């Protein structure tokens, strides 16, 4: 667990610059509900996404999910992933050591967590998730200097997600029981980092 005086607040205090990837130029852009709610709601209602995110419904469902992350003092930042100028994915970057997740694994101060979904189906199953996970882990490690590792906890049943994390340089640390799922705890250490 992190020290009690560890600051919370948004992970992205300003937009990080775009990075080149084999799939095209990629950038994380903090979510603005007035701009992004329709696309995020459409993605949450895609059956492939809904099976694991369980946020299908109208815009009010998506807005309720975003609200705590957008509140002052949140330890999580919701972002759009923009690939070659196209919004195509949704990301949550969060302080894992300040999250309820920290009760389920040996958290270290400034562990950063990541959730993602590929919203546009044409980008699934083509290796794009692996490329973007590698890029986002690199961005986190570049812009959060106190972070020594990036963690994630996809559902163990989500084989494509687990495979993408493994291919992006994460290792399977353990399987853990969370209140809502059995998760694969994926870890990418700073020392094992390679450029995208």
C-alpha cells in the first residue's frame, strides 16, 4: 500500500504528446463527457465489450461510470485512445496502490493500473491491442517517474485481452479473486521495458 500522504488526483494533468506506433500515431486524450459520451456509450453496448465491462445501457449508465473518475481527488483518469486521428479505444489509468485492487495483491507505492477496451471492432484481433498496450505502458513509465510498474487485472476468461498483455511485455503474476471476477494480475516492470 502507498504511504497515507501519497497524493491522489488525475494521472494525466495535461495531455501527453502522441507517440508513433506500428499501427499509426497514438495519443491518450482525457475524456470530456460532452464530446465523448455518445461514442463511449456505443462501445459499451457492443456485445464483445458488454460481456466484460457490464455497462450496456443508455448514456446515463456510461455517465454514472465516468462521474467518480472525473471528480476532484479521483485516483483514476478516463481517456480516449486516438489512433491516426480516430478515437477507437477507451482507457482508464489509475493509481493501483490507492485503488481497492491494492487489497488483493502486494501493491507498491505508485503502481499504475490500466483498463482498456477497443471500441471499434475493426481494430480487434489484429494485434492493435498489443501495440497500444506497449505504447501506453511506455507513456505511463515516461510520465509518472515514481511508478516502477504498470499493472492490469483482465478477467481470466478474456483470453484475447490476457494474450495482448502478455505480447505487450506484461507477465502473468498471479490469478486473484476480485469481488466481480477472477482476474489475471498482469505486471509490466520498468526494468523490463522496451520501446514500442
